[in-house]
């Protein structure tokens, strides 16, 4: 059979892919070994896809039912070939998979690499779904010959990685009977990869646990030698598996090149039988905060790959990587119907509880290791406090926080409750977007003076889950920026210096004046027991959102109107006492002072003055008055 040259087509890569290939060709990566891992991973995926399709179409297997991956090397010709007998590709498949690569990950990958973090390079290649192109780190040209299972056509894709690629029909006698063959024409400085020992060690260390057997042909004409038997790691007893085997499997499964922070491997038996091998990554996946991001748990049924988009864990556990292999789910139904199966719902519930349970054990027994997990994924786990009412108590036990007394250490709620003051009735927190600003807030002064610990919550999700009125160990959560501070019954740390908290009649009169002067700008003006050093602060009413949550809702357009804040004034502050002592002939100055105190509270709360022009005019009058009296 001869090639129909009229059907040969040369196309230019898309702009982003061209930039990506330029990076690969010019070897900006420190570890070129990764190319073999990525090609084997692609081959294994192709075999897994064929397994699934063959459930309903067994004729696709023909007389070649066993999946396999073969690696062959030819040092003299400077070639490495990776071939599989998986699902294969049609012409359209080849164009889509190798030519256009219409994936959002391509641009994101380029941006991350462009940031110059070389230590992440080998991890990022697989993580962003652009692994095939790593072949151009070692090859001057890459040829791909593929034949879709059940098809009588084969196609050849070829490129030197310099901006274009060619697609043409391939002679059937020179193509795989089914599957894909990738031929790398090696650069001169990459010929060492053809060494049989090096190829074998790379394949075993990086891909030895893919669920497809791997063979090695050391040189042309040599017999194929088995180097990996394709036994699924998750079906082996835990006692037989070494830590490095788990790590290698995790890297191949996740496309990341870090160390897993935790490994969860178990077999459930009883009403449902399934095996689980799951990992907590050692670093954040690049798309952790993508709103459309789905979980990355693969679903198998009796070792037949079904889908990598199964809804096996709630969104707040979307950082997990791993797989579930069910013995009970049917194979002869669609992926969509499996998703709706009550059996899958039971697996989802059992898996979620097991993951949270194992994290709890880690938190209890290996606090330092758990702290690193929380550092990476705590902000995502806290989404569950808002979304998963059923497991909120579990998640609160897992939660860790920084506080006014913790320094750089993480603080658990059990530790917080055990250290509460005798008359303290609530778990106090303050939410905002900047920890340093929170720690400097005047609202904290009365709490610090009494040695009351306050949780400092700086993630946007904190305002949402705390709004659900949760409690822990019978203690409700209460924002220090909302309602009554409830501090009067708790003594100051140095009780001998406790000031008289009662406001004088003059101060009471001044507060009433301020309330009248500010009018509708505030809902009330009150003496404060939460202020010890500052003159003023703003707090939210007892009911409704606290100050930070109100800001978030307002920014999102989810509030028709904002609540009027309460202005709290420190009745013991020297400036307040001085203003309260002014006579009736100072009404104009007192009116300016009332508005300036309100603007001061707004600025301390992270807002701008209510009216910038009026603020400037009042400030100018205040300065002029001070000069004239000086």
C-alpha cells in the first residue's frame, strides 16, 4: 500500500503551542528524564480507554486482548520508540490531540514557567496536561503513527517542533494493528537514553506501577523483555508496598513530581466492595482555586478504567489524587448512569468519611505533617464548613487557625476552648483580608487587655462559614466586630489597673451629641468596653452580617442596602474627655469633631472617610483652630 500524498497536510501550531514547543526544544528544564514517564502515561491511558470501550464492543480487541506497552531503542539510528495497543487515534483525533491542543492548561503552563520557577519544571509538565511535548526536550523530530481500534486506516503525524506539523495517511503494513507508536529521533546529546539499563531504570522508577505490562526491546532484532507486569498497585497488600512505590505511583497518577503528603490505601468490604488508593499532594495543584475545577479521582470497575471525572469526593476535597476500583458497579452502562448509581453514592460517602478520618488521625499523631497539609489545603477544606452541614463537626476538629496568641503556629479549636477564660461564653474571631491589619485593629484592644484569644480569619470563605452560626463544643462563634463585646464580666489581666468603666454625665452628653450630629450615618453611638487605647471603632449590629462579611456581600452585589454601623466611643480616652468638657459655645467645633471621630473609625476599619471633601474641610478647620490657640 502506498501513501496518498494528496491527503498529506501541513499545518501550523497554534501560537501558545508554538511557544510551548520553543521552550521544550531549547531545553529550559533541568530534568529531561520526564519525557519517558509522560509517553508511558499516555500509552497506559490509551490502553485503559480501550478496556472500557471493549466492554460494550469486544470486537475491538480482535485477536489481541491483552494490553501492553513496549519500549525499543536503537543507538545506531538514535531512535527510541514507545508503542501501545490501546484505543489508537483517527485523523481527527491526531489533529486534536497533537496539533491544536485546545486546552486551557497550555497557556497557564507557559505563564507559570515564564515566572521562572525552575524547581517546578518537571512537575509542571505533567500537571498541566502537556506531557507529550516533553518529547521535544530530547528529540529533533517526533513521528506518531496511530490506528484507531476497528479502523482500516492509519495516520502519521510528524513535527520537528519548530512551528508546524504534518499529517498524512500511513501504510497499514507499517502501522500498528491497533494503537499508537511514538518514534523519537534523538538529539546527539540524548543518545545515552538508548542504553538498556537507563531505559529500564527510568521505566521502572517512574512508571513501574501503571496497570499495563511494559516490555523493553534493547536493540533491533532482540527479544522483548518484561520490565513491569502491569499488576495494579492498589490490589496488592499494603505490607508488600514500599514507600517509594507509592511515591512513583502517585507521580504517574497525578502528573506532579512532588512527594505525597499522605497516602490512604484500603479495601472496603461488606455491602459494597471497593479498593481505594488516594494521596494528599505535597504541594498545591495549579488549578486548586479554579471555580470549574472537578475532582481528580479516577473510577475503575474491576480494574477497567471508567472515568477520571467521577464525583467521588466533595468539592472541598478536590485536591485529593487517586482512584477507586469497585467490584460491584456495572460495566455495561454509560458513565453518566454510573454517576447516578446509589452504589456510587455509598462509595462517595464511605470514601469521604475515610479521608476525613485519616486526616484526623494524622492531625492527632503527626501534628507537624498535618500542619503542612493545612498550610496548602486548609482554605479549601474550610469550604466544607459552609457546604457540608453533616460533617461540619468533623471539619471543625480538623480546622486550624492563627490567632492573637498563636504567633506563626496553627491553633486547633480544642486547644482554643481549653484555654478560654472562666467567664468567656463564645469563640471570638475577627475576619478580614490582611492579618497585620487585623492584629492592629482597635476592636481587639479589650480582648488583648483581658488575655482573650481571638481567631484571625483571612480567607474569604471564613466570612461565609462563620455566618452559618456554627458552634464547637457548645461554644458559639462570635465576631469581635459585631454586637456587644461581652467583656464586662471578664477581668483585665492586671486587675489593679482596672479603670472606672462608667461614663461620666459629660461623656454621656457628648455621645448623645455625636449621635445627633451623625444622624443616619450610624445606627447608634455607644460607650465601648472593647476599647482600651483607641478613641473609636465601628461595629456591626448584633444581628446580620459582621463588618467583613457585609463588605464581601456588598462587593458581590448581593446586598440591597448595607446596615448602619454602630460607633463605639472609648469613654475613658483623653481626647473624648476633652471634647466632652467643651462648653456650649464650641458647638461648631464639636460637630466637626463628631464627624472626624466617625471618619477616624472608618479609616481604622479599612474604609475611606465618608465624604473626602467634607473630611478635608473639617481637618483644615481643626488645624486652624489649633494654630490660633497655640
